[in-house]
C-alpha cells in the first residue's frame, strides 16, 4: 500500500472512528478485523481518550517473570531476526506474555522514549480488554498475525503508532505463550513488516517444538530402561509413550502427584513423578472402588464404578455431584439443605443414602457423608481447565450445563457459575471453532452475542456462519 493510499485510508478511519465511538452506524468504515476489535474493546469498557495502557508491574518483578518465561531462551533468535528492520526503521521490538504484558523491549532509543509516554514499556499490559485495539492485543485475541495501522487503534493517543505483531503458541499445550511485536511511528512502519514478525514467531515455535521433542526422546530413553507397564506423560500431561492404542487420547488431565485417577477405560491409575514428566501406573482393582461421573450436557447422568457403567436417577446424580464438590463431607442437615433448600428433611437424606449405597456399591462414609473412593467428574475437570485458561480444551470439554434438569439450589449455583465462566472465557479468548462448539450447547444455541460473533468472524461462505445467521433470524 502506497503512502498516498495510506493517507486516504487514514481519513476514512478518522471518520469511522468518530461514529464508532459515538455508537453510530459506520459508513464504509475500517476493515472487518479492526471493526470487530473496536466492538470487543468498547464492550470491555475501553475509553478511546485514555492516555495509554494501564500502569504496569514493578520492573524488578517483570524481569523476574521474564527470566523464568518459556520464551526467554529464544530471545537471541528473536532479536537476531528482527534487529535489522528495527534498526533501519527506527522501530522497537517487543516480547509479551500470553496476557499481553510486556516482558522485554529493545530498539531505537528515541522511539522507546516516545513509547514510554503511552505505556509501551516493560510491565504494561496490552491485551484488548486493557488497551483496546492494538497489534499485540488483537494478535493475541485472534491467535493470528496482525498489522494495526495508525487510526486503526481505538485509543486516539496511539494514532501516531503502527504495530505488527504475531502470537507464539506453545507446542506442548497449544496455548498462547506470548506475542512478538515491532512498533513504530505510523508512516515509518510498513504493513509488510507483519510478514517478518510472523516468520519470527514461527521460528520461535519451531525451536520450542524441537526442544520439546528432545525432552520427549530423553524421557523415552529413561522410560524404556524401566521395562515396566506404565504410561509416560510430559510435565503438562501429554501422552508420550505406553498407550499404543491411543485409548487415553493425546493428553491426560493431571491430578496431584500421588493421587489416583480413573482412566477412560475405567481402570484406576496413580500418578508418579518421573524425571521431567510423570508415569501413570494402573493400580490393582481389588482396592477401594473408583468412581467416574459424567453429568455435563443433555445426556442421562452416568457413573462408572470399577469399569461398570450405571445410569443414575436425577436425585442420585445430585447427591454424588454435591459430595464430589465437598470432598471433606457434609452432615445430613447440610446435604439436605444443598439438595432441597429450607424445605429439606435430614430423614429423607438418610433413606436416599441407603438406596444410593445399595444401587451403586460405592463406599460412602458417614458422619459426615463423604465419598471414600477416588472420584473423577467431567464438571471437576472443567474447573481445572478454567483455571488453566485453555479455551480450545475448554470448548471440547463442555457439552452443556451441569445436570440441566436439576432444581437443587447447590447444583443450580454450580451450574450457573460454570456456564458464566465458560462463556466468558470463550467469548474473550476462544477461536471461531471454539465458539461454534459452544454454540451447540443448550444455552449456546440461542446466545445472540455468540451467534453474532460467529456470523461476523467466519467467512461468509462457511456453513457455520450461515447457520449462525439463520439462528439470529429465527423468531
């Protein structure tokens, strides 16, 4: 794009910016990528007249975070790749964490002085929800390389800047590690810079993948010398060896070291630290019973007890869910309150507990009531995924609300909390594919904001976009 074309585009952007921030229709307006980002930023409460990014963390703390960050060893590669374009153009190079917080920067001294004025410096956070539309935040939000030119920034103070940024993904988990960015004044940073920045990010990902494979090989050699039946896992739960049939899938949700867990085939296994990873060893099934609960979505609630699948009544499912949520146990009065509210009767609970023990043959301790066996549950796994901030895994693991027919006060509270957290995470950081997966759930099918996001973010010819538009038009 020539500078004359850029000037014309700037004039159109300024006009669009005024009507966008005034909530008026945009005649012509910016490209769709920027328009969608403006909308997200305004919904997050970003003030277009803010003076810059929010105040950052203490520089000493930021330095400590960077020294332990997975991208720190790749800094020489990143600087070597970008140094020429930064030096020749008077730009600055930036590296952030997954949340858009700047961990490191370098480049032209005069440009860094100007960058300090808007918070484009160590410790400041540049995620979209913190600083509006910008190269770093928008690249992280979309998980793709982005060039944001001058007036494309939502905050007016950034209209003298242009940024080219690309996310760096972790080959171990698929999650965001951070972002690499080159920033400079609007007229000096050519839009083609984004190609170089993206190539740098891909080089970093390639190096990370090579190092991951080297760790895998080292672990595999130690594992093969054991000659013992066990599954070898990486530090994040990725399956490396010992599961030739692929029954466990590519990744295992890790319990605490030393705890037991239930595998997909109903076997009980125990996690053991092993070098830089873990071993998952099947335990004897003659020990305490093991329980796996599937309570999310529209299907009937089921339990796997020592490999035996049992369909549950709604009441029994509610009791097991509450006991799983309160591993330290509950008195009959507490359990009755969680199930029935103020109308509960502890006598009814004691009768239900007797029927549950008989039906499931699962040991349930009394005084207080508690499960005395290892427990795995899809809704507990969902909690761990929310804590891990992994939208892609979250979308795959969420088929719908927890026990949707339940009127138990405690189940309703947990169900609503999980729904809000999943929806918020996917709307803020999920890909179109993640959002489409959520759109298949009971609540996602008629979620107007979600469907509108899908209709705008997917290509017009994509069948998912057509389905979203059809749902939006439905009465």
